[in-house]
C-alpha cells in the first residue's frame, strides 16, 4: 500500500496492491478512513495491482464514495482500474449510480480531477528557508482571508502558518511550497518541504527553578490548539504538513434566569384567598 500527496495536500493518491482478502480489506478500510480524515479536495484510489478476480472488493469502494460525498465540503473520489479486470466492469455499473468515476490510468484521473478543482480559490508561494519566510507566509494568509471574507480566521491562521513554516526551516532546511485554499466555510493551510521525515510532537519539559525554559515543541502544540485538524502526508519529494481552520460555531443563547424567590420545601404555593 502506497500513499502520496501533492504539495498542497489537495489531491491524495492511495495505491492498493495484493490479493484481496480479509486482512487487505481491513487495512484498506483503515487507510481510506485516514485519507478522508486528512480532508483533501480529491482522493484517487489506484487499484491497478489489486488481485480481485471476483470483484468482491466493490462494496468497499462504494462505501468510501458515500463517506467522501457526506463530508463538508465533499471529497472527490476516483478509482483507477484497468478495463480488462473484472472489477472495472462491476465498478462501472455501480459507479454510474453512486457518481463514482472509474479511469484506466492515474494520469487520466489526475487530469479529470484537476479540471474540476477551484483553481481561483488557492494561493501558493515558494519560499527559501530564510528568516523572512514566516512573515511572507503570514502575509499570504492575510491576503487570502481578506479576499475570501474569512476575517475571523485571519489571526489564528497566521499563527498556525507561521509555526508550520518555522518548523520546516528548523528541521527540513529546504525550499518549501506554502499554500492556502478555501474549504467550505474554512481554509486549508499546507507547507511542503524536501524531507520525508514527518514532524512529531515533543513533550514539553517541566519548568525547573534555576534552569532555562525549554521552548522546543511549542510550535505544534500551538497548531493543535488553533486548528480543528492537522497532519502530514508523504509527497514525491518529501512531505506536506497541513492544517484545517474553521470558524467557531455560534454561541448558544443563554436562557433567561428565573429570579423569582423559591418557597421552602414543603410549602404549597397557593393562591391567596383575599380579605373581607
């Protein structure tokens, strides 16, 4: 099983190979759920090397399509199956009812999906690992939030992007591609660099008297606190670290308080009889 993302985490490719059995079904289902949790704009599932002569894996791909369509915003799902395989014929019939496109090759799927992605709703920037990189990335976030009327997300998204870029400068030290894209009511941030090793959360050290305060590890803690989700995906040249920002849900209206005095227990609240 091979997983690969493009540099802005908008399209994810999942290749599944081997004999279709219960073990591969379980692994494939778990990986599909993980890919959808990353919330890309599109997910391509390459089944060219899947050994499934009876097409018994078909319900798995239909279920994945339903899960992708139910997301907000929905995720485009496409299958890549050579036309001479039995699974291709069955998925063509099932996919026609569930709007699940099937392509012969990955290249065809990429071209078809690229034509449907909202190209005007994504901003990208290539940065060197220099001290001014975080500032330039924050400015990109400001431009996007103002252009897309996502002002509520401007400051938290600037903080998250700054931490992602700083992390790439410190650990990858390679040229990076910074991207921000519109995802429904929120925005999606990503930083792609040239090192495959994924970032990891560092347990914060305890504050000790007469010892310098270790600030390492606070960057991803900030990302986790401000983003509704974040993660990392491998790319052809390294990895991409992404984060999803969503506006806060409106606060529920507080019920008016009843300030009427309460009677002691056991005392009946009877209507006064009046005086004669």
